[in-house]
């Protein structure tokens, strides 16, 4: 007994409000990038204050903040590409 083939694909007309949801997600991406820029700036200031005051703990926290904020910006910028890649990879599994 063979199982029936199921072939369901995402579409942009299946639900009302998809366009509005796309705009909301785009706004969230923008907000995330602005927050990442603020995180880099604040962390760099913390790093500088820690270095100038000979406070290695504060300087280390500033360095970590710069790396985390930069990584967040990279992931936000690559979100569309990452989702598209994994969608295509999942669709190719048979």
C-alpha cells in the first residue's frame, strides 16, 4: 500500500493580512538593527571607560557587548537568506 504524495507549499494569498504581517516583520527587523547599533555604541563606550579606568571586568563586558551586538546585527541582516536557505533545504528532502 503506497502512501499518497502530499505536496503543500507556502503561498502569499492563503490568509488575509499576510501583507500587513510582512510589513510588521520588516519593521521589527528595522527596530532590531537600530537596537544593535545602540548596543555597539553603548558597549564601545563601556569598553573605553573600562580600559581608561583600569577596570578589566568592565572592559571585558564592553568587548562582549560589542561582539554580541555585532552578531545580532549580522543575524538580523541575514534572516531572509537563512530562512530561504533552510526552506529550500527542507523542500529538497524526499
